[in-house]
């Protein structure tokens, strides 16, 4: 049994003893809309493997805020993204036709913008508090959809927050948005995935 991660850069940072399939800086929104055109897991999974989908952080940091207006709340935007996300996961599972344990990784905690070098292509949009709310709501919806679909919600969010609910700088990389110390990822795999196989 092989454990695979697939998604944006969060599928590769902090993980050990998994096969990471980084598809680029892809939005959850884009994967949800383009489905198999963006990511086709049938190319690498085998019967009995575990797949962990890792999308959403870029959406929360760089995109949700710019689409909020008087008629569109962040909740409405995230609801639509997550709905399409799970449709894209289902499309992938339909073409695989193998037995898989399916997991969806939480969006990592929002980082405080101050002191983090900002990439102009991936800006921090919204205040720190607004982005934290986007992540919290996004993860709430991921958990709900995982329960609905019978997937494992790979939720280590609380393990990576500081006392104010932001990304704990001691556990993240120099960019401030990726997990560097993956011990809590390994703990979750050991306690929730390996013991069931």
C-alpha cells in the first residue's frame, strides 16, 4: 500500500514516506472546474493505495477575498469551490476503478502577513483575520463533505496554529505558508491510516 499526496505545493511540504504528486500552484477552484484535465490520479494509484488531496490554501490566501462583494459572501464562494472540489475528486475515483482510501487534507492555518516575503503572483488578500476566517470556514466545509462522502478528513489544523489561531512560525517554512515540521502529519498517518490497513 502506497500513500500518495496530490495537489498544490502543500502536497509536498512537510510530508515524509509518501509519494507526492505536485501538480503546480493549482487552485482548488481550478481543480474543481477542470477536474481530470487538471489532475488524473488514475495515472499513478493502484488498488489498496491511499490518496490525500491537498488543495485550497492558495484560494484562501490569494483569491476568495477579491470575489467578495455585496451579493457574494465568502461563505457562498467557498461553498461553491468545495462543492466542485468534491465533484472533481469523485470524477477521479470514477476513472480509477480501484479500491482506494480517500483523504482530504485541511487547509493549513492562515499566516500573519507581517514579516513574510510576499510573492506578487500569490498575494495575501484581505486582513489576517479575514483570511483566518476563510480558512476556518473552508475546513469546516471540507469536514462536512468528507463525512457526506465517507472520506477521511486529514485534519491537523489545530496542531499547526499558534495561540492566536495563525500558522505557528516555529512549524512552518521560510515562506511562512508551508508546513516544515511534519511530525503531526506522520502522527495522523500512523494513528488514522496505517492502523486501519
